[in-house]
C-alpha cells in the first residue's frame, strides 16, 4: 500500500500528520498492537477497523480513538483514503484526564464544531507561516473535544478550582512567556505545572485571548522595541523571538501593524521614507500610534 505522510508538527507531546493511503490491499491488514495513543480523523474514504476482536466503521463523521496495547487490524473497502493523525504523549493525555492516562477506546462523533476545528488546524498547518505553538494548542484542544465525548467527567478534572487559583496560573504563564516568548507549549505547561489543555482553557477564560495570541503580542512588542533601536538583522531577530523564519516575522508584523518591519523601523526612528514629499502612510500610523 502506498502511503504518503506529511508531518506538520512533531514535538515531545504532540504529533500531527496528514496521511494519504493509496492502492490498499484487499482484506484485513496483519494484526498489530497499537504503540501510541492517537486520534484518526478520516477526511475521505471509508476504513473498517477490528480492535481487540470488535469491528468498527471509520468514516468522516467519526473519530477513532487509538489506545496503546490494543490489537488492531484495518481494511479499506472503498480503496484509498485520507485522514489526519494526531498522537499525544502519555503525560499530555494524563494531564487532560485528571492524571490517569487510561483512555476508553472507540469512536467519537464529529460535531460541526469539531469538524471546523479540524479543518482550521489543517489550514494553519499547511500555511507557510504555521506556528508550532499555535498548532500544538489547537491539536490539544481538538483532542480535548474528543475526550469530552468519551470521558466527560475526567476532562473537567484537574482544572484550578477557584478564581484565585486560575488568576495565579495565568500570572505564572504570563511571567514565563515574558521571560521567554519563544517557549514551546509543552515547556510552558510544565513550567506552570498544568496540562496544555487546562492551561489554554483557563488562560483564554481569564484573559479573553488564546495563549498563541498573547504570546504573539509579547513577541511583536519586543520586535518593535528592537526595531526602534535600529535592529536591521531581521533573520536574527526572528530566530531570537521564536518565529520560524524572517518571512514569518514579516507576515506577523504586516498582519498586526499593517506595515513591514523596514517601514516600521523608519517610522519608530523618525526617518523619512525615500521619495516621500509629504504626508504618507507612515504619518498616518504616527497619528494612530
């Protein structure tokens, strides 16, 4: 069977890949034990699964929850298929489920909200400026939405119980990000002793913005400071602030401030733009800033 796998994210805790299976063999595959916890989200085609002897049908309206140790076989009755694979580490799973990594296997249903989260995750992953922190936060949130169907009581366990505890958690996360805006999501969650899922949920509830958005604000504020000091090495600046490359930094600047780094540097240092005889875009931004 020809398998094409595009890996979009591969960190210590989260793995996200687009898998395309072509020309599958007839009948069942060889029985094998699942080595990891994972979610299989079929986007096109139909897959039959035989898990510990029980048969299940995987289609685009369901999510298959793969448990480590389960004996699995698969068949492809309609030919090739396409699916998204999300694999989470055992500590990440345990953090979402009250400290217990044991997850009930089976199928979850694809709601409209879950289908949209899935497609937005893929769109961000395929973007030339995809950010690992953002992808990790979205993948964990998608997994948590699946867990909420198959183990709803356990998903809510482990969150800070009081408003004061939630505020402290958010302050700790903000302090860690301020010290190092380039922190990975799993490093941040470990620093504040909270699972990525609970940290993301609490942070958004308290601040009104996602961890990804808040982190980008910090990074862009620091970038503006460096530009105002005359920084010209944008490749170095992007690397220091945790952007994937210079193009990613430029894209973020344009999206947030409406101007590329070079023009922002001129604006912040009071340098007239070449060929500008009168008020121009930079003057407009001066008034708005």
